[in-house]
């Protein structure tokens, strides 16, 4: 049962990550161009404007992997696929060129009130905690 709840949170995390730059919410960076200003990614040109798409790809990966994890009952395979998902997400997040993904997510939550980013982070953490309980639980 705990595995299914964890997978639901992964799916919700995927939805939050996929919609992170939609619904009128934009990702932003505090004090990127000038001190005391907030820079929105929609205002940037070039490769920097594509950074929100990396977060959207992380959400899409979470949705795909949640469907795959539903059918896996073996704990070793479940943990391997979960670690592979996290590895792919870290690769995508480190492809951001403007600033670190930590700063983008933090500033978007605190400065721009991007609740999709907050939901993505919170649901991803809940998924990891519940998956840890599932993997290390004794029979």
C-alpha cells in the first residue's frame, strides 16, 4: 500500500514539475541583472530562456516513471528504477545555464509565489521518503 501512495506522490510531483512555468506563473531569479530586482525567465533571451523547460522535462520524466513503477513489485528493481529517475533528473537540472537550479527553485517559490515549484519539491520529497519506507521495510 505504501508503494502505491509513494507512486501517487511521484505522479503529483510530475504534474507540478510539468506545469511549473504554465498557469501564468513564471520562474524568476532574484538579483540576477541588478540588485533589488526580480528577473523573470520570460524576459530573458537566448539559451537562458530555455531553463524552465528542464524543470518541465523533470516533471514529464516523473509522470512516465510513475506509470512504470506501478507495475514493478520487486524491491530491488523498484529501487534501481527510482535511483535511475533521480539520476536523470539531476542531469536535467544541472543542464541549466543561467544559475543553479537550487537558486531558481528557491527564488521562484519565495519571490514569485510559484506554487507549482513548491508542489514539485514537496511531492518529490514525500515520494522519496515513502519509497525509502517501502524499500527498507521488513516483511
